[in-house]
C-alpha cells in the first residue's frame, strides 16, 4: 500500500465517520457516495496502458451528484467539493488526451483532488456543527 493511498484511506474513514456522526443528511449522503466511489475505484485499478474508463465514469457521476448538492443543498462546502471534483475530472481528461503523461503524476493528482473533496466534506461537517451550537445567552437588558 502506497503512502498516498494510506493517507487518503484514513482521510476517507475519518471524514465518513465524522459525517455520519455529526453531519446532516447531505453530509451523510455524500459520505456514502464517496465510500461507494472508493470501493468502485478499488475494484477497477489504474492501468498504465489504458485510460481508466470505469473510474472516469464513476467520478463523472460523482461530479453530477456534487453539482446537484451545490445547486440545491444551500451549503457552502458543496461548492468547494464540486470544484475539486471538477479538477479531478480535468485530471482524468488530461491523461486521456495526453497519455504520455507520467503515471505517478496522474495518480498523485487524482489523490490530491480526491483528498480535497474529502476535506471539503470535513469542513462542511465542522461548520454545520459550529453553526448548530447554541448561541450564548444574551443579557435581558441589552438592546439589539
């Protein structure tokens, strides 16, 4: 197991657990989708000879899901997650177009953008928990 894979796997587990524990329905749904994406990308590993068409399809579907969230969930983190997923797709398409790119650069960028999507989810869970915390009591005599 490569170090970047291990770091990404730990980040997936932590972000999914945090989303299931403290997140709302959108965060939980995203965590479930990202776990399924991870399983799908594990079942169809990268091949240095051919573009990973199945993974590109899975990531494209994930982009559409995140785009839906960004449009309808009214949560800021979804905009960032969608943007990072778009960059992940651009990485795929760059590799398809310029197949002579080095494999390590392609895979590294794939994990970097994927980790950014996961960190967006973590930020969304943290912000939602912070916003949901009770407001400090106000003085009854203060004028607001």
